[in-house]
């Protein structure tokens, strides 16, 4: 894939993500987010941007640790004897 085409796809991905976030219609906004992620995946996988791919892997490895830093939420105690699912 030519470098300029990968940059066009990355730019289109950013524009679609911003448009999807600002869209009042949830369905169209979700469609724009899906297209944005698809464009980003095509640009990263076919364009061979190693620094961006490496940043994505580092981010994916870092995300589960965010849950470990949060305090577990305690459930309110009720006297009716029902167990929460």
C-alpha cells in the first residue's frame, strides 16, 4: 500500500470518529465509529506502520492493569436474603 493512501485512510478514520462522536443519531454514529475502526485497521495492517502497531500493542497490554487499580465496589447489604448475580 502506498504511503499516501495509508495517510488518507488514517485521516478519514480520525474524521469519521469525530463525526460519529458528535452525531445525535446513535445508529449513524455507531456506523461511523465502525467505519473508522475498519479504516484504521486497514491502514495499520496493510500500511506496516510499525511504531503505531507497537503503540497499539503496548496500549492493549496496559489496559487490563487499569482495572486492578480500581477499588472493588461493595454491594449494598440487604436483609432479604437474595444473592446478587
